[in-house]
C-alpha cells in the first residue's frame, strides 16, 4: 500500500500539499509541532486511498513529506 510519511517537525501547516492531492487524503490536524504549527496528517480512514503520486512531496517547500509507493508485488519504495 502506498503511503505518505510526514515529518511533523518540518511541517508549517501551509496546506500546499492538500491542494494537489488528487485523492484528498491530506488534511490539517489538531496536533502542533515543536515550533507551534498545526501539522498535516493523513487520517487512518483515508490511508488506503493514497495512490503514491508524490504531488504532495513535490510541492512541499519544507521537505516535510516522503511518499512510499507500491511496487509490483506489494512492497513500498521511497519517492521523495
């Protein structure tokens, strides 16, 4: 299964990633990081919808997202 890993300490809550996600799996959480920013997350109920397109990681100005994309055979590999 493809998935997005979020480095919360780098996220500033700008929500750029949410604007490019074709599956709309990213959203702002109520959690704050150590810098006082609300961070983006993928709700558990939406995790399986991630297609691994990596648009979110490409648009993130703070390198806060890493996308792991399914390979054939079911293993995920990293796409930054």
